[in-house]
C-alpha cells in the first residue's frame, strides 16, 4: 500500500525536511501540504525549495490538503495541530504528531482522538532518542538511590517552548522508573539562595542559541562518580525518517494513541 501523506508546516525547516523525505520514499507519495494563513509559500508547489515540482500546492485549508491523504505528519504548534486533528478525525486520516508544548487539555484532546483514528504522538520521532529513553529507564531503576538527576537540553534560537518536549519526556521516564510524579519533583530553574538540593528532585536546564538541532543529556551525579547519557541530533532528517516509520506502523493499526516505543517495538 502506498501511503498518501500530507505534511503540515510545509514552509518551515522541519516541514521541508518531511516533504523531502516523503518524496524520496518508495512507499509514499505527497498528497497534501499545509501552512498557516500569511505564509509566503501558500499557493506554491510544495517542492519548490528543492527546485522541482511535486504537483502539490501548499494550502491553509486542511480539508483541501487532506482530501486524498491517508496520513498527516504534523510538527507545528499545538493550536494548529489540534485544528488539523479534528479534520483527520472527520476524514479518517491517520495522524503522526511530533508537535510539542501541549498543555494537559491538549494532550487529553489527542487521547480522545484515538477513539476515532490511529495516532502516533511522541515529542521526538528520532529512533536514537527513543532508544535513549529505554536506556534512561534502565539506568534510573539501577541508580535509584544516591544519585542526583539533572536534565540539560539545548536547541536553536527559534524554538519557542522550554524545556523541550524531549527533555520533559526524559524526565517522565526517569520519574516513573523511580516511582515519582514528575509534576511534583521537577525543578525548572534556580536563582539566588536556593538551599541544599532536595535529593528527590529532577532538575532541568535549558540552552537556546544558534542553529543547534537538539542536544539532550541526563546526568546521574553520585558521590565519586557521575554517569551521563547523551543524545545529540546533527540533522532533522532523523526526525523525518522516524515520522515515516510511524506512518508505516499506523497503516494497519487499530484506533488508539501510540508512542514511538510502540512503533519501534521497545515498549
């Protein structure tokens, strides 16, 4: 079966990478391209940036973009993703969501969509990142006492949410392995006289600058030693390839919300 994939955020860095990956895939074809009102790419061929023609024009109308699609890949903003998701439900289009920055209500809305369509929802589609999450789960269970845990992430200057969705997911995995609730133990910033560190907390530090694609390190700092588990992204192509893998996974799946651990078979 050829996957007919629509891509949201067609004029952005990630959107262009996704379009290029879809056009290069033997088992996929580009069926639609979306961007927001006012985008300079509206009305243009989705592959113009590659110096070629795909026959697909970028539109701001989700009904138009999804009219012949079997899948949507969306790495945009929460408000846009939720609007596109509603159209996916109406049309029975499978959704692969890599958007970050959702609040609790947004996550609940995605969970509800799983009753009507199959969805992969993950803060990071990289295969390497998801293997890293598995390693973190194992490390946290072994290093469950005597180690302070800090999560350091770095991204490009244009990223609008912090900490990154990947960093938060790493925190959730570590906290769950330790039997803790991340919402109760997370520390997102330190300034002034903070007092001695509470050993039950999980700290987050955020760096924004330049064109950093995405670096994440989880530090387990003990007495006399420290262990660092790090993943660095050099290109967004890893996210695009992971998203295509998620599309293939959804092709014969029942309705529900899945993560990349399920896609990779490392649940």
